């Protein structure tokens, strides 16, 4: 096919889970929210 590239010798990907899609929340953001009276928690799995 034209326009497609097939990877050779590639290893299997890791299983997809929540960690694949969600980023960790930074400590700075957690502290900024705390200073304003809010509770911001870390993303589950991170």
C-alpha cells in the first residue's frame, strides 16, 4: 500500500491500562490547590 509504513522487529507494546492515558499530577499543582483551600489528589496508579 502507498502511504503506510510497517515496523519491522518491533517488540510488543505494554498492556493498555489507566496509566497509559492519565498523567501524574505535579506536586506544585497539589500545593497550589492546597494553598487555596482545595484538595487535589494524585492520579490513581501514579
